[in-house]
C-alpha cells in the first residue's frame, strides 16, 4: 500500500470505535479485503456488508472522499504504484530511501519476513477447500497441462511445470520467451487444462493465453488475488492468494506455498487412487 492508503488505515483504526455499526462493518470489510477494493463496485461492497449502497458512500464521505469512487481511486493509485511495470527495482529502492526507509539490511529483512508471515495468514483466510479439491481432481484427470505465468508469476509457473513433470504429466511451460506465448499453446484442446498464475497488473500475455484456452474449451485453473479480478471470469476453478507488500515489493510467499500445496496434494491423490485400484484388482 502507498503512504496515502497507509494513512487512511491509520485514521480508520483511530476512529473505528466511534463509527456506527453499519460503518464499522464496512470498515472491517475494506480492511480485510483491501486488495480487492480497486476492482469492487459499490454494490459489491454493500452486498458483502449487508448494507445499502448509500451506506458505503457515507462511509467514504466520512473519511474525506467525495464518494465511493474517490475512495476506490486511492486504492487503484496504490495498486498502480505497487505494480507499475515500468519501474525498475532500483527506482523503487530509491523511492523508499527518499521516504525515510534507512533501516539496516537486517531490519529490512526482518520486516520483509514479517510481511511474508502476514501473507500466509491471508492465504488461510481466503483458502477455499472445495475449489482446492476441485483443482486437484481436475489436474489428476488431465494428461496435458499448460502452465503460464509472466513477470513476477514466472517463478511460480516454472515451479509448477517442473513439479508436474515428476507425476508423468505432459506439462507445457508457457513462458513467452522468444515469441508469442500463444504459440506454445497452439495444440491445447478441450480435454486439456491451463493453469494460469497472474496478479496485478495482470500480464496482457497471460490474458491472451486465457482467452485462447477459453476459445479452445480447455479447463482453466486460475491462481490470482481476487474473485473480483478482471481476469477471474475466465476461470473454471479459482484459487486465491494474496501477498503483502514491504518497501513497494510484494512477497511471493503465499503464492509459492499454494503452488507447492497443490502439487503435494495432487501427488498424494494420485498415489492413493493407484493403491485403491491395485487393491480392487
């Protein structure tokens, strides 16, 4: 989150106890789903909090915004600043130093580890057992699995493609290196599965792969940050992972943990199914 968003949450915490019950409910929802607000409609917030849309508008006005759109703009600016694709790592570090981040390397490491711990806590909060079980069964029943991930998601997609090969799956790693990533997916069919890993700012190349897989009627397993993400409508199965930010860098902790859990669960499921089949034979 940017400094403006951080100040907003500080103010929110300071005034929380004095808010009417309805506004407290909205405040708690926004605090717990802060990474979704950039894409959520006012009706979505109202429905989740079981209040009228006008209550969400009043909440925003209470904290100095003209309305919900003003509050949402702050979150969109925050998201844009955190994920600006044109910013080099060096530029982000310089910005943090200018903001006064003068801690030692040890202190920086400690704070990044703490952000990673919070990411894992968030992963437990959004974990969907039914979706996870459906993902495991889908992968177990698929021989050709295409795995795509760009940018910061590349390492997670690379791990999944590598791990799946250990289960005698035909894993196709779609990295986009050397050309249009859709060329690596030209053979995908309805019987196949695309595993896509994508987070803000949602790589255009990954979106093209999602669209291509949908046109071919392949099953899509999406690992992303929110059901409200602009690419969520492509997913047949959605697994959520949310990452915390430290010094304008998002962690990868919860995403790689989810990927590893998915692989281990798949390996366990296949081994158990094989043993059950042998016993029945």
